C-alpha cells in the first residue's frame, strides 16, 4: 500500500477492526492485497466504460441504419404506391424482384388493398365499394388463387370487380380474360353485371330490347337475354371478356357434328334420359333380365340396410347411431318410416293385404298427434298400433304412458303397442305373429300375398327407382373418367354389402356398357364425353375456340377465373389441366364456398377445393368472410350449423334479426283456423307468418328440400308440386300481394335471398335426407359420412338465404338434428304465436262456438251432439266446444233460433267470434230459449 493513512473514516474503522482479528503474517501483506484489488477494479471500470462507448456507437450506427432503411422503405413504398396506380402488374413484379426484403409482405398487401379500394371508389360507383378481404382477392395476381367466399359476402361482385380491375387498371385485354361458370344463368348474370358496370345507360337499352321481344314458348329466356347482352355491348362499343360455361367452352373447341345428349328442365329437353330409358326398356325385354331386376329390387325394398352395415361395415358405435338417425327406412308401400321396428310392421301389413295409414293425424288437446299405424277394419272399426322403440328412456316412457291413457279414453278405437322385444324375437318374425293374432281377433283378415302379387303392386315404383339409380350410376361413371374396363375392374375389387348390391352392380355395368355402345354407334356424345374430347384436343395444341361472334385462343389467355369452384369435378379438372399444360403462365383464380357444396349428386368433388395444391401446385388461399346479406342472428345460425368446419362468417349488418322455430305441435289454431284448414294446421301457421311479414313490407320465400311439401293434405283439384302449393297459399292473399310470396327447393334458391325465409320441412327425415338407394353409389365412394355432410351444407344454404327473419317449421320431436345443433349454439327461440296476429280472411267469416256454461255440472252439448253435427258444427278440442263458420250476412237471431239443436239446448252458451278470436256477441240458451246477453 503506498499510503496506509489514505482512505476515509469508514476504512480507518474497518482497519482497526481487522487488526484485532487478522494474524500478523496476513496483516503484513494486506496493503499489497488492497492495492491489487484496486487495480483490478480500475481495469474493470475502464472496460465497462469502453463497452458503454462501444454500445453507444453501435446504437447510433443501428439507429442510423434503421433510419436509412425506413427512409429506403418509405421511398420504396412511395414508389410502389405510385407504380400500383399506373402499372399494377409491374409494381407487383418490382416488389417480388427488388423490394421483398425491404417492405414487409403484410405491409405491401395493405398497400395493394388500399390501391384496389381507391380504384373502386374512383369508378364513381360507390355502391360497389369493397372491404379489405374483397380488395385482396380482386388484386391478387398469384399464378393460382383460391378464394373462400362465405354466403352473402359478395362472391359474384368480387369476380366481376376483379375482371374489371384486370381490364381497366391492369391493362389486360378482354380477349385475354376467360371467365368460366357452371350454368348459363350464372354466365348471364356475370355478363349483365360487366355490361352495366361498363355503362349504366345499357340498362335502359336492355329494357327496350326486352319490351320489343316477341313472347312464345319456343323462346329460351336465358338464350335471348344473353343475345341481348351481346347486341347491347356491340351497340355501345363495349368489349366483354370471354364468359362461358365449361360445356360451351368444350363445344366451341370440339364443334361436334352430331347431337350432344343432355337433359334440360323442359320435358322435351330430356334427351339423355330418353336414351338411357330406351336402353333400360330394351334390357327389360329379356325375361332373365326382368327376373334379376325383380329379385334385386324386392330384396332391396325388404332389407334394412343399417342392420347389414351394423353387422360389420361400420365398427364405430357413434357412426352407427348417426347412420340410423340419417337413413330413412322405406316400407314396401313406399312410406319413409322412422325405425326398423316400424318397417317390420309396415311390411307385414302390406304383404298381408291389410288396409292401413301411416301416421294418420288425430287431435289431442288441441295438438296434432300422429300414431304410427291406423289399421282399418270392418264397420268403420280401427286399430291404432304404436311402436315404442325407445323403452327405458324416462321421457319417452312417460310420453308412452300418456298415449296409453289417451287411447283408453277412446274405447271405440283399439290400441295396441309393439316393443323392441318383439322385434328381436325370432329375427323380427315375432312382430308378424303378434300382428296376425291382433288383427284376426278383431275380424281383420291377414292374407299373405304371393311374390307375383307383391311385385305387381310395387313394380312401377321399383322400376322407376331402378331407372333413376342407373341414370345416376351412368352419370357418376362418366364423371369418374374410368373407361369400361377400368370400371369393371373396380367393381371386381369392390366389397359389396350383400348379394343385392353385387347383382345390382352387374346389371348397372351391363347397361352402362350398352350406353357406351350407343354413343359409339350413333356418333352422339354426352357432356362428359364432350369435356373429355375437348381436353384431349387442347392437350395436343388445338387451343383455338369459336362461339357465335367470339374468337379466342386458350394459349394466349392471361387470366382464367372460375366461379362456384366448390362444384368442380374430374371432367372440369381434366379440361383445366389441359389448358395449363399449353399455357403455363395463365393465372387461375377460383372462387367458391365449400360450405355451399351441395351438388355431389351431380358429380361435384370437394377434394379440389380442400387440397388445391395437390392438383394445381402452389396456391394462394384467401377468405372473404363478411356477410352483407343477413342480420347477426341469421349469420350466427349459419355459423352454428357449420361450426368446426372452417372459417366463420362475420355479420356486417347492425340489426339482430330473428331465427325462430315454428313447431306444429305448439301451435293452437283458433276455431276459425281449425274449421277452415281442418287437419292442416301448417297452412294456418304459414298464413299468419306470411301476412305478418308482408305487413312489415317484406317479401317471403318458402323453401323445401324436395319438389313437394311433405305431410300436406292436398285439397281436391290441387296441382302437385311446389308450384301447386304456392298457388294454394297465394289464393288467400289479394292479387297485388301475391308476387311477394315465392317458393323454391333449397337447391333452386342457392345464390338468391329473401327478406323472410320459411323452411317448410325442418324434419328429421328431410335434413339429412339420405336416399334409400345410396348403397348403389358406394362403388363411386358414396358413404354415409360424406352424404350427411352434404346434407348439412344444404341446410346451411337454406338458413343463409334469409336477410332478416328465418322460420324453421318442425313437428314436435320430429326435428332435424341440424336444427337441434343450431338451437344449442345460436340465439334461436320458438315462435310466440300470441305476438303473431291471426290471418284476416278476405271473406270476413265469423265463427259460432257452442259450449257448456261454466256453472253446468253436466255435458249438455254432448247430449245434443247429433243435432249439432246435423247443423254443421264440429267438435273443437282446443276450445272444448262445437264450432262452425258463416258469412256475416248469414247470421241473424231468427236463423240461429231456428237451428235444429236449439230446442233441445239447456245450460249452454253461444259465442259469435271474429277472425281474431274476439267474442263479438254472446248468447245464453236455457230450456230451448235463445237470449242475447250482449
């Protein structure tokens, strides 16, 4: 230590303390040790200062670099922004080659979106403004792009805006753009929108052409409208891009000399079906062939396919339960029954020539009750048979007991129940033994029909179903791309469920071979063959196409846009692959909604949508989620139906809207409604809902799964089908309001919308509706899971057609499982009928309700029931009285006094009620005297 006295008082004190405890030998060297430590500390502090200085230098360098990079980035962004305005394609190329490392990808995407949105706004058509997701899709120039556009998100608008953006902003010539759609209606809509966006004055020109047009059944409206668009475009000097269906593109490439077989909606347009029908008819001329079809179809009708599958084809119990819920069992008579037990009962009755109705309606406490089977015996006698197949479930057992009590109060109808023990007995034969004893005991004969008699009764239906299934087989075979030898090989390696499926496939492949022979010998072709030939021509370099006044070359097309990509299938893929093989730089832009893939029956295959990179290579996948059509509750309902199956929709509208279940079981018609509509309460429900909607100045669309309304008791003279049902409903409304009501199948209404949508058949056997012949499509990959998924998507389409109000009509426990899912996950309520006014019928009828006075200790009306019936009154369970309706001018006190039953009436009251169930007059009847109280 240089100076031991150096240091402060703290150190001096510390040294004094150390001197007392440190040995002398250590004390002698302590100064040197302290000096050494001070030197080390000094060195360390110097190093710290040098590091601080170094870090500060580096910070300044980094900050300068950041500032320089940000400056360069801002320069690049400014350059890109300016370039996007003048050379959009060049701007993207410049970003990819020069600025990708400088400008973040998300930032450049935002800049592109801003550019597209600004361009849309600059077109002075602000109603066509786009959101950021739409802008991203419109401006994406990837080699392959797939856009998932949810319901109501403006899919077609996005397609049209992209086409215009490519032409007007990117400088792509119309002749270098190809838009492909799946049907002529979609093509027409796209062309009309492109035309009108080009020049608003074309709207007036199109209207003038429409007024000048001659009407006639020989005119196809879509063809004429399409020609009007083309002539208007020529008149205004507007060049439209190529907008074609896949089939019209194939036709314009091949130019077939002979007929192309196809089916259209008109009866005269069923050319392909007529050819196939002719081949089937020829096949049926052979006795052995007829016998084989008879064997297959009778066996098919008798078998319960879920029992076969349960025997080993579906191992998972949850799959089995789902299967049973989905698959409708069809009786020999043709009814869709709910269970294997019901099928056994129905088939026994049919095969033993027993007259019965399935689910005939009865009234029970103001509600509709449909027991399983009503058997008709001699002298107007009846036996009601219920199959209690869920014994052991507490709620079900409670309801079963209530049914027993109900029938005990109606001794004139014999009630019988069958339980699962009988179904399990002797492989189901116990059911037949039981029914035979029951019917014989009540004088109803059970005469076993012969096989020939059974076939005579089911033959027409069986042949029809066979024909439909074979047509489907041929369509799927053509779309599969397999030749006859390949399909035969596939059938040989296929594992059929049983002999029925095996023999069916042998018949189907034979008829398919004859169909191919017909095409080869006649020189005709079908659309699938036309698509294949077109793909082959393109593959060898024949890329020029010509249609009407349009010439094009697929080798020079720069942008190809495909609408409704969820409907893509193998023939379309082959065509597109051929195009891309001859034009590797063509940008392919596909837009669709996998939640709306509902055309699997026609050969559509979601694999192309689900895994685009497998088929097209690297693909940019974008989403357009915002729903501009529907209110929040309806959007949430759609999301609930498809929960866990992809990106959800987002509601744009601020309104809440409503999703309500209209349960026939919970609806109590007024006496007036019950009198008018008898056993058809759904009509009364609909009239209330429709009238209420029209009162809000809204349009209403009725949707149905099939082309008829199930469980509708058709009045005399009713025209079958949905059009007939629409006429039936419209007749209650004034002429000027009828066009506010429309009807459609769900398939037919895809892509459309309505203020109010009423789904007429939200029943368990309508959604999902798995056709009983689905097993014949297993060779092409049809399985329960995929079929049920498609049915779910169909229900989603139905739900998302509504803009503000959605009503789902169900029938007590008979409710679609998709509705049950929806009810659990979304804001769904039952219709509050007290808030829906009764429908005001135009005739202004009033009702007369006869009932016992409350003070009456006996049922006076029951004593005079025959007189009341003779006077036109009917018993109304809900109001516990006798009812009839009359025109107001038919009502007067003298007429009422002279009615046959009045002289016998005692302690009875009579109410005159209006259509809203309000009492407008009240009478008292005592000892045959009628007195008005008010």
